[in-house]
C-alpha cells in the first residue's frame, strides 16, 4: 500500500508541472496574436507597446538562429527585428504626443532599446568574428534610434535667467598667447 502512494506522488507532481507550464504559456501572446492585436489597435501608445513585444519575439528568433549556426537566416531575422523597432518608434513619433510631456510608450521603447543593444552585444561576442558585422550594424542602428529617443524625452532648453539680471558674460577669445618675460 505504501509503495502505491510513492508511485502516485511523482506522477501527480509531473501532471501539476505540465498544467502549470501550460497555463503560463497560455498567458503569453504568440506572434500571430500580437500581429492581430497590432492591426486592430487604435491607440498609438498601446500599438507601439505591442510592436515592442513583437520585436522581442523576433530578437529571440535571431538569437536562436545564430546559436544554431544559421547565420544567413539570423541576418534576415535581424533585419525584420530592426524594422519592427523602427515601426514602433515611427508610431510614437506620428502619435502627435510630446515625449517630454507624455512619456508613456517612449519610456518603454527606450528601455527595450537599451536591453536589446546589450542582448545583441552579448550575442556578437559568441559569434564568429567574421559573422559579427550585421550584429554590430544593428547595434549602431539601435543606438542611433535610442539617441533620437533620448533627445525627444529630454530636449535641450536654454538656461533660465532671473528677470532683471544682466545676461551672463560671454567669453571672448584672448588672441594669441603673449610672452611674459
């Protein structure tokens, strides 16, 4: 009788693990679900966030392709990943929102860009030296996009002066150095 209980315990634990893993996987969106959500979404912020999730899926496919040695496939997937991130940035730009005043969506894109750059840099370290160029180019494109995004989030403003105070003195060129003897 005691032996029967010990046999049922591992079987029931395995069954519970399978159910738990299935329920966790059901909670995540698939690429096809994300594509349909993106097509039907009217809110540009939510649409951009869905594009960011889709790009995350594409980046995982890039990692899989490179880790399996499918360099050409990885390069193609890398191009679609970059295009998806550009689409997200374009949606946010076209939304008419000012990133400095309403940063929702812009923040998420900046965080994703930063993480994706690190992921691609780590991946490049594991790839053969001669196959790194597409990854390094992708990193440069993402860094450029992130720089534009940072400038949108934190625009440069002229320094404020107190009303009635004289303007700050300007530094003039003293000319060529003179010899003091």
